[in-house]
C-alpha cells in the first residue's frame, strides 16, 4: 500500500531532475529561476518523504503498542489462572492433610490397648499425631 505523500515526493524529485537536465542542455534560460524552483521542489519533496516516513513509523509504533497490550492482557490472565490454581492446590493439600491425620488417628486408636490411650490419641493433632504414628509403625 503506497502512501500518496510518497508518490508526491517522487514526482517532485522527478521534476527537479527534469528542470536540472533541461537547464544543462540549454532548453531553459540560464537565469537562476530553474535552480530556485528545483531547490524548493527538492526541499518540499524531502519534507514530504520525511512526513511519510514519520507516519509509517508512528503506525508501526501503534501496532507494536497494541501487540504489547495484548501480551500484557494475556500475561495477566495467565497470572490470574496461576493464582487460582495455586489456591486450589493449597486447598487440596489441606484436605489431604486432614484426611491423612484422620486415618492415622483411626489406625492408632485401633492399635490402642485401653480407653485412656484412645483418649490420649484423640487429643493428638498435627506433628504430634504424625510423630506418634511414625513411632508406632515406623517409616
């Protein structure tokens, strides 16, 4: 897709070259008017070319910023999903720990020889329960 400013710049540069060549082969008067016109047209052409280039660079910058925003949005969604997954993992680990403690307590109570020992085991929790289970069954 060619920009109209770029076409105008090339046309003006062509005019400048044509005026210069016509002046060199003595088809235009030797006065300074053709050179002034050629200089102004050249300067105008360069200005249009720079404007066109700046417009293209701005467009590219906007596209890159848009892609960056899309990537940031995607990263935010992934981070939110990660946080949700981490929360579910913590909940699952807590539930697993509760079930493990309940099974250990039940197994220790089955092994208990009297009612006092069963009550003592019933009061155990956390690390104490786990240590008692390891002492009773090893490993």
